[in-house]
């Protein structure tokens, strides 16, 4: 057991030395900003609610997609867990700052940065689940293209399918936990119906899929440049990545 833990830890360190730092930084930053921007609702109706986090969600899933293609689904899941931990740490710092007493009225600041515990819990569970779904599904769809796994058709299919399904899972889990489990208890009986949760999740996923279509060419170019530079090949086996073997 101890040997497996040590091997897994060494494997994880190899991964984080192998993923290009810019990609890891952008992914982590997008997760933190997505959580912060979600405090503002851009549009809301009986069937859909869109928050400010949508302006960053495309970058989050774009980074997942390129890492899954280059390093494998386990690598993308580990990156997702890392970003989630960083986000929780940032939320803790925000909360601690929000409860510091001051003479000046910072109620608006405290309300936004202090957050609501059950919304954070719901979003964290939903994000982790969607990250796993996106990575595994992206990898599974890619394996169907045996003749040309690095072609544009393979890339767009794996990205579009995985993004739509994962975003639907993310939106649905968040809506169910927030508006059907916690809100009725902590928001004076306010709640959504199951149909509202599903329709909101579906419409939100379609909108996020549209953003994926717009921005996915960026990911394809990144993967092409990584392949030219010998970046990738990580297989969660504790071995050195291609980039490390070449001294990149």
C-alpha cells in the first residue's frame, strides 16, 4: 500500500513537471475565475440561468481536452483535482478576509467574496464529476479513430462530444444539489423543479458547446505544436514523459 502511494506520488510529480506551465496556470486560473464570476447572473428565466462563469468555462474544458489528448485521461483528472484544491484554498482566503471586521462598510465585497458554503460544495462536486466525465469520454472517443487519431476530425469529435456531455453533467449536478437539496432548506423554501434543472443543464450545455466550437481550433494548434516539440506521451505509469526524456 505504501509502495503504491509512493509510486502514485512520484507519478503525479512527473506529470506536473511534464505539462507545460502556461497550460497548467491558465487552467487553474480559469477554474478560480469561473467560480468567482459565477456570483453574477447574466441571464435568468424559468428554463435557463447563465452566470458570469461561462466566459471562462471554454478555457477550462479546452485545457482539459489538450491535456487528455497529450497525456491521457488520468493526467487530466489529476490536473482537475489540483485546480479544485487551489480553488478551495482561494475561497478560504476570500472567506477569511470577508469576516475581518472593518470600520468601513464592505458588505458588498463580503457578500461576493465570502461566498455561500453550499453553493461552493455543489459547484465543487459538479466540477470534479464533469472533469472526470470529460477526460474519460474525450479519451474513449479518441480511441475510435484508429487510422488517424491526430486528425482534425478526431479532435473535434472527441472535444465536442466530451464537452457537451461533461457540461451537461456539471450543470445538472450543480442545479440538483443547489436548488433541490440545499436551497429549500437554507433559502426559505426556494427551489427548482427537476424539469427546470434538466432544461437549464441542457440549454447551458448547448451554449457552452457553441463556445467550444468557436475556441477549439486554438486547442488543435496547441496540440500540433506540442507534437512537434515532443511534449506528451504521459501514461500514468511512473515513467518519464516524452518531454522529460528529451530534456524539454
